[in-house]
């Protein structure tokens, strides 16, 4: 485990918010509980995130919550319930903001992107701490992707968002001076929406399913 930052002021804390509350509509079964190595898809992702230097980690649950909760063995992460999870990922982000409490920033992570490992998270975190901005996105070789970082200054805007793909629309319409692009020299890890995605992501990572 890495040495975690010993921040004593709320303004110094960066909290990971993991969105794991989806309905898995396209897959047809709860993707959070899909086997992935020695754990589940969400379990693998959370374990990666817990190995990072984030100050705290909050996992947002919703769909199939009892099965998902029983499939997780978090070492340090706390879990919160999004009762409005059927409305989409934006409600999970907003529930995660509530669960994060007082902090200087959140890092938004997806529970179905197991390829976002501690090295990626810590590179983004270090770059953001060195030069804080209103928000930041990860700029992989091929495209922009998660994780996203939002400073506390952005929280009121996030809470007021409505509609489909609202977070993506928000970051795309902001100038780069306001939303930094943090470079990661690797392809963007895939997320899991379908069974084919699941097989491909596991295959690329060399993980048994």
C-alpha cells in the first residue's frame, strides 16, 4: 500500500468517487458482480483505486445493491447508496458528492473500467495537486477519458447538472484553461457495457473470467 497524504485540512483532501450503481441494461445482468480474476469486476476496480494515493474512496451503489455489496471486500473504501440510480450516472455522481463530505476535490472514477489502475490515478492526482484547476480530465493517447477531477469550486455546478451525458457536455464546453488535460501515455482503458466488452477488456488485461 502506498503512503497516503497526511492532509490535515479538508481543502487538501482529494476523494475518489467510484460510480458503481448502474442498471447494466445493455448487459442484461449486474456487471458489477461479473467474475474478474479473484474477485468481481467492481471489486477489481475498487481494489485498484484503494491502492492509489487518494485520501478517501467512496463507492456509489444502486442496482442489485445486496448482491453487489456482498461481492465487495473493501479495505478502506466506504459505500453509499444512490436510491435514484435508475435515472443515470449523474445521480450517482451527486450521491458520491454527498458521501465525499468536506474536501478540496473529488476524482470521478467508473466502476466498470478495471484498466484504470493506481499508476494512472496517481499520475493524474500528482499532476492536479501540482497545478490545481477548476477541473481536469485524463488525456490518453487516443482520446479523453476517466478519471476526471473536480475541485470544490466545481461542486455547485455538478449538483445543478441535469440531463444525459451532462458531465461530458460540461467538460467539453469549458476552455482548457479551466479544464486541464493531464497526459497519460497509454491507450484509454475500455469500459464494460456489453458481454463483448467484458471479454475484450479481460483479454487485453490477461485476467481470467
